[in-house]
C-alpha cells in the first residue's frame, strides 16, 4: 500500500501479499515478452481457467494472470468456498482435467506444445498414481495399496518414501492404468475446450490486453457482461484508498449567515466562503502612514452620540471617527 501511495490497506493489497508468498514477486522488470510467447501463455492460462469453470465440482476461479511470478510464466488461482478434509475420486479426476487444460489449449489453438505444462503434467501424474497405488481408486486394480510407506525408516541405499512390494507384472499394470486414466482426462479436457472455443478465445484476448483477470471480471466474461462497470468501481475504490475523495468544504467566513444557508445551496455557500478567505489572504498589508492619511480623509459627521476610545462623550459639532 505504501509503494502505491495508498492511505488504506484494501483486500487487493492483502491478496497481492499472499500471492507474493505463494508464487514469488512479479517480474515486471523482465525483458518484454514476445508476441508469440504472450499469445502462448494467454491461451495456456485461459485453458486452465475455462476447464475449471466448466467442471461443476472444481473450485471457483479467483484470479488469472500472465505476469510472471517466480518460476511461473503465468498462473491461475482457484479459491475454495469451503473447507475440504476428504477428496473424492470425481473431484480428483476433475482437478487433473483442469491441470491438463493448459496443454490442451496449446494443442488446439497453436497446434504446438511447450515446456510450460511441465509442472502441470508432473502434479497430474502424481495425483493419478496415488489414486491407483495408495487410495484404491482404480477399477482395474481394485482397492489395494501397492508399496509400503517407508518414510519413517530411511537408510542408505533404500528408496526414499515407498518400498516396492509387488511384482514386475503388477508394476506394468499400474503404469498401464495410470496412462489410461491420464488419457481419459486429456480427452475430456479436449472436449470441453473444443465445445467452448469462443470463450477460450475471449479469455485469452482479454488477458493479452489486461494481463490480469480478477474473479468478478472472469465471471463477467463468462456471462457476456461488459467490464466497464467493474473498472469504474475499482477506480473509485482505489481513489478512496488514496485519500483523494473530495469532501464537502465547510464555510470558513462569517459572511455566510444562517439565513442565507436556508436559501443558498451548500456548494454555493462553500464557494463564497473560499473566495472570501482567498481575498483576505491575498490582500496587501496597509502601512501605518497610509492608515493615518485614510483616517484624515474620512469626512466629519454630526452626531451627539459619538464617544471617544475611553468611553467619554466628545464635545463639539464636528467629531472625527476613530
């Protein structure tokens, strides 16, 4: 907030700090990204976001960005709406489909694949392998746990993590089942993106223009609404955080009386008060000699009630005003 010159800490600044801890600082100072790479990253992240949006059991999209952070060229954040202590087979399968959405988008749009999906493929493979070997979620191999968890007793020369307790034939069946489940998820991601190519293009083109899409902006795109209203609300919020919001000025001069305040609008009263204050502040000081000359030039008046500065009546027909 201080770097941006804000006087208040808002939700957006808190989210930026969380993203900085999770994925690292933004690399805005890096050399300008080429148009081809920008196009590739935009469609890659759009594929993740669109698959997550179309899958009913996946968490809502919270943010999509093509600004590099840490080792990631772009990222898509999903924010769960509730605590989840257990993962079902359907939810795990949908998560794998979402992870493969970036690679599938590259294949469909660019007819090319890149190294940007390396971490996605690694995590997807890990999930499916654990579904088969640890959680008994394979119809082919059944509810069997393959391998002993040996993480508590790690010795030199022994595999770290799990000890193999099955034959080569079972290992072949595990690899075959993992590949089958991965191919099914890849085919489902391809079907989802192919049937919604217009939305995929819309998300990617908007990302190339804005570089970042918040949750409300992404949802507006999916529902066919304009982003102008959201931009105006965000600009008003940022102006309020900067302390630039105009407050109604208060009258600062006695010239604005209570009687006039009933007939004259407050804006007009405030404007007159400001002009009066500026007039007093910009007036040039009067010298002593000029004051005496001005007093001498005041015409005499005839009044029997004129008194001197000490409070005593002044005698005579002509009296000078003090």
